[in-house]
C-alpha cells in the first residue's frame, strides 16, 4: 500500500469509527449527506462502499431572482464541472 493510498483510507476508518460511536449510543441509522442526481460521481462511489440506503426526497428548488444571472452561472458551473472530470 502506498503512502497516498493509506492516507485516503483514513476516511474509511473515520466513517467506521463515527458509525460505531453512534450505534453504541442507540442510533438506528446514520446520514452521510446527500448525493448527486446521477449517482456516478466519485463521492457516491465512495459512499457506496458502506452499502447505503438512498432515500429520495423532493429536493431543493432554485428560484432565480435575476434570471439572466442564474442562466449564466448555471452555464459556467457546467463548464467548470466538465473541465474537472
């Protein structure tokens, strides 16, 4: 195992220890936070290692106050996201 791999695996240990702590105190479930709608990003793949149950809720809504700025920022977000994948 390389040094980088061992550092990355610390996240797994942290989650496991947090789960143990919570379950020892009577918790029935634990929330690891949300996931993107596509379920194919790196964070979702990481969370998938813990055999999650994904609960789908209505979600969040964006109500643009400035529609033109909203469209511009959404386009910029998509461009930036595509460059980092």
